[in-house]
């Protein structure tokens, strides 16, 4: 596979988060927490696409994110440098927080019914 080394590095970084569980399909690796999808990896000719669930809300802080869907934004990696790892961890951390915030807002709304 053309981007096998990059995929392994990304998998190792993401797998270091104990709260994330991996589910795999033929086309995608999805890492989820108890609130839903956090990070998805897809192998493409141009590199490894790393998509972040809930990341549309992160577009302002992380302007390098690509995409225009309602929920997901992505980055494409050909290689992974130390600065990329730092960015990846920041994005995962922020995505995890967004999941908790969404669940707490839903829970709090239920208290007022």
C-alpha cells in the first residue's frame, strides 16, 4: 500500500486514546467514543484522509480543515511530522470535548421537561 507507513503512524496516535474504540469497514477505520464517531481514516491515492466527527464546529479555530458538510471536516496526510501529531491530538481532544458538551446539553434539556 502506498501510504502504509503514514497510516500506521496515524493509527498509533489515535489508538493512544483509551476512550476510543475502533470499528473497521472495507473503506474506513472509525474511532468512536461513547458519544459517537471522533476520527475516521480513509486511504486515498493522494494520502490518508483523516476526518473528524463534530469538526464543523472547529472550523473557526482550525482553519486548515477542509470540507463543507454539516458535521465532518478533514485533513489529508502524505506523511506525519511532529507538528502534525500535535495538531492531530488537538483536533481529537477538541472533538472529544464537543461530544461531551453535546451529550450534557441534551441531558440538561431533559431536566427541564
